[in-house]
């Protein structure tokens, strides 16, 4: 079983590349951003709670996203492997994920980190904001708040996995296909 984390700051292309990876490798895609937007779209209590944080560019509380991921893992016992997109985003989430996977007698195989210059991230997100209707892409202030959250809370997740030799950086600026080729090489190596 192969379990990947696609890691990187907001706008680094995690969602874009995940879509291509699931097509090629048949892994199950778990994107906390997509799951949260689904809850918001259905106006569930969880969604209404999450929206307050997301609209300000802040991370949603750990217990909310950990609970969502735990349910998805339980609901898919026969998956060949998972690609975690946008999760874990804090060290507490990473520790919880390690425990959840250990209960299923598996573990993270590798964390692939998309490295993109900050000015390119801001450009991509504001550009998506022109058409996406996503409040968290709509203004430069909120986009910058997301990048600050990333540096303060998410970047330390890299150290958590580097300790186990599972953290790899991949160049994340270039065309979508160029980046996908680099990611595919890493995954092919893993699959042997
Ligand atoms: P996410 O939905 O995870 O989204 P993201 O970080 O904005 O983007 P991603 O890196 O996937 O970029 P994408 O491919 O879309 O998070 C949204 C919010 O949800 C968070 O801020 C937080 O509030 C909440 N949340 C989610 N998970 C959480 C967690 N675990 N804990 C707490 N809170 C959580 O690409 C972005 C844009 O760039 C697109 O327009 C794309 O077309 C473009 N693009 C992609 N690759 C490109 C390339 N190579 N060249 C040019 N443009 C490119």
C-alpha cells in the first residue's frame, strides 16, 4: 500500500497535481479543502463552523479535520492507497494521521513537497479568485493571511516527516505537466 502526502503552501498546486496522480496511480484522493467546501455547500453544522475560519484565511480547528479524515479512512477499507492533499496542516494533525494509519497497519510512504516562490503563489490564488467564487482567494489580505498560517502552523509538519527520512522537495513552478513528470518519477521510484 502506498500513502502519499502532497504538501506545500496554498496555491502550490496540490489539488491540481492530485487529480493527475489519482488518474495515473489509482490512489484514493482525500482533500480536506474539498471535503470542507462540500460541507459548506450543504450548509451542515460542520461546514458553517469551518466557513468562519476559511473565509479569514485561517486553518479550521484540528479536531474537525482529523474527524473528517478518520471517517474517510474507515469508509474505504479496500483502498490501494491514499493521497492526502492539504492534510496534515499542523503537527497535531500529522501525529493523529500517523496513529490512524498505524491502527490500519500502514503508514505514510513519502511526503512530496511542492516548492513555489511566494509571489507566484499570490499570483495564482488571486487569479483563481477571479473565477472560483472562493472567498479565500478573493482578496490579497486573505491570501496573505493563508500564507502566514502556512509558515506558522504548517511548515513545521516538514520537520515531523523529515525526522523519519520521508520528506522530499519537488520543484513546483513550471508547467503542470513538467511538475507532474517530476512527481511521477518520485512515485515510480517508490513503487519500484
Ligand atoms: P485547500 O483547498 O487545501 O487549497 P489550497 O491550499 O488553496 O490550494 P492547492 O495547493 O491545492 O492549489 P491548487 O492546485 O488548487 O485549502 C483551502 C482552505 O481550507 C485552507 O486555507 C484552510 O482554511 C482549510 N483547510 C483545508 N485543509 C485543512 C486542514 N488540514 N486543516 C485546517 N484547515 C484546512 O492551485 C491553485 C491555483 O494555481 C489554481 O488556480 C491552479 O489552476 C493554479 N495552478 C496550479 N498549478 C499551476 C502551475 N503549475 N502553473 C500555474 N498555475 C497553476
